[in-house]
């Protein structure tokens, strides 16, 4: 496997000339080929059609896709990864990855940044295995057999992405302390599925899911300021071991089942606007148990007077 590495060399030039040399050295010096492990700075100068697995690896370096496309060209059902991020602090931006089982695998020690990437895959668009990463302003178009974006790591930031085209979840969150902020999610089965603990789902638009908008399966999370509309099941559902959640200031409209369903304990549900659903709000615990309902707007409920 070849290596694409760019480093600045020592020089006896004047400081001004040395600064210019360093700027020039920051650009790619070698053409990127399939199978490369990139440890410096590199930029694609053409589309790549790759049979290597992964197609490219960025190990602590940076890769600018240059608005070109990396294509995995494996005979199915052979699994394949488009771009694998390894080491710490790798950077990937500005192009497309398609034809792979997983378009972008975010591994290694973490602290990587993926920005402005279009990811299309047969299994998962983006898989985040490590901690402290950022997925920003990207388009995840397909993850047909699994979540479009799956996050097993913790303390990741998943902000301002467009996510669509999955027969499973838009975001499947299994780690802790992740922030899912400002995303547009649609054309998926389930918008956001939460396990782990302490995750924040904030300011997202979750429209037209074929299952639930947000489902909490375990842990305590913050779900606030989201627009969740026109799904085919519940808007938000707190299920299984998902106790101690804060659900506030969400707008939940147009679901044929429950707009907001609570089947767990010690939750705070306040200032949500829940209207035009099959049933707007439901608390399935006896007498709302220790759930706190406060200042919600709704028209229909099958629960006790403790829902308000």
C-alpha cells in the first residue's frame, strides 16, 4: 500500500521565504491513488474508481476530495469502505463517496472532521466508531440496509447535515454525550433512535418518516426545539429503559399514532406543541407516575389529568 505524505523541509531561506515555502508545502505534492494511506495533505484531481478496501485511508492527515467522487467497485456482496479515518485529527471534505458498503468510517483515536461530503452507501453512509468527531454540512443520501449515520462513539457533533434514503434510522446513536443539532432528516424509516446516555437532539427537522420521528430506547436525553411532522407512526416515543428525559419546546404535527408517547419514568415534558395527531399526548404510566407535564399545547389525550 502506498503512502501520500507531504512535509515541509528545513531551509536556510529568510523567514518570509520560509513562510511561503510552508504555504506551498501544505498543498498536495503527489497524485492520490486507490489504496493510499494519507498522512499529510492531499487533494483529488480526478474521480477514483477503486477495488481496494478501504478505497482510501486518512491517518491523521487531510484529504480534500476537490468535488470529485470516490467509487467503490467491488462485486457484491463483498463489503467495502470508501474512506477510513484513522489516527487522530484527520480531515475529510468537499466531494462524494459512493458504491461502498460504508461510505465513511470514522475510527482511530477520534477528533476527526468530516465536512461537506456526500455519502451514499449500500449499508451505512457514515459510521462513527470513535469519540470527539464532527460531521458537518454533509449529505448522507443512502444507508439502505442500516442507519444512514450510526454513532457508537461519544462526544461527537453531528450538525447541519441532510440525511435521507435509509430503510432504517437516519441517526442511530449508541454512545454518550453526542449532539445532533440542526439536521434535516427525511425519507428514512425512523428519524433518530437514542440509546447510550446524555445525548442532545436539538433544532432538527424530522419530516415524513415511515416509522417514529424520535425513539428513546435507553438512557436519559435532551430532545428540544425540534420540528417533527407527517410521520407514519409516533412523533416522539419514550420506551424501554429510557427514563429521565427532558422533552421540551418541540413542534409535533400530523402523526397517525401518538404525537408524544411516554412509557417510562422521571421524564420532564414541557412547552411542547403537539397537534393534529391520531392522539396528541399519551402517558402510559399509572397516574403519570413521577413524570412532570407542564405547559404543553395539545387537543387530544387518553391519559389522566396529570398530563397538561
